[in-house]
C-alpha cells in the first residue's frame, strides 16, 4: 500500500470521527439516555471522557496536560511507524492496522487539544460550537464518546451476586473503534502483518 492511500485512510477515519463527535455535541445533552435508539441493543448517548480509556484519569493540576502531551508524543511515534512501514513495503495488514491506530489516536487528540476552547459545556444544555464561553482551555478538552451497545441487561444469578448487570456497558467513539480494529488486525493476523518486508526479501 502506498503512503498516499494510507494517509487517505487516516483522513477518512478522522473526518467520520469528528463529524460524529461534533454532531453529538451539538444535538445531545450530556448523559441523557435514550435520546436516539438505533435499536434495542444500540443507542447513542453523549458522555465525555476526562482522561484515558475507561475513564481513568491522571490526578493533579497538570494531569490532563501531561496526558495530552503524552498522546502527542505517542501519535508522532505511530506516524513515523506508518511512514517506515510503507517505506519498507511491509504487509498491507501492518500498514492498514497502523493507519487505523494513528487515525484513532489523532482523533481523540483533536478533542483533547481543541474541544475545551471551541465548545461550551453539555450539562443540561446542547453545546454550542465556536462559543464565546468555552468550558475549558487549550489541551484540556474532553474526549467525546457516544456509541453504546447494551446487548443484554438484567439481573445476575444469585450465585453471582444478583446485581443488575449490562453487557456491554462501555461507551466509546469511532476513534476508539479504529484503534481496536487496528490492534485486532495486529493480533489476529500477526504472522501476515509482521512478515518480512518485500525490500528485505529482495536484498
């Protein structure tokens, strides 16, 4: 796969990710369930992630800034990995996987860097894009999540505690999906993804 095609994949994922996030931010109120029920097992629900995956946060005044700067360094490394993989004519499995991971990581970085200064808050109101009363500052934006798949909801058996349980209760976005698909390709197609590049075979 050429570098141009790899970048095109990254750009398409980024566009889809940002369109979905901006739409949800400007049409949904934070945490209001059942705003759109695509199906009984698929709903759109706006939440905002303060930190890393699964809502983990780095404590302290500069925790969010440190996290965002770390993401910027990480995405720079992933971008170099993509460029190097194309240059070495690595497997398309590897190039597509790295491109998806790069797109996903960059998509969430956009939220962290810019959303705090271009949106107002979504609590009890629909957020305004390019507001004059932003909810945060540069590098302190919140990552927007909206995809919710409560495939099964019910009470667990008594021998498992009998508590109310939802599977699958994580809420995520298209950028997260791109990262997961990319990592999944690397795991499932590991041998084909990391086979000897064509340039090394010809040497």
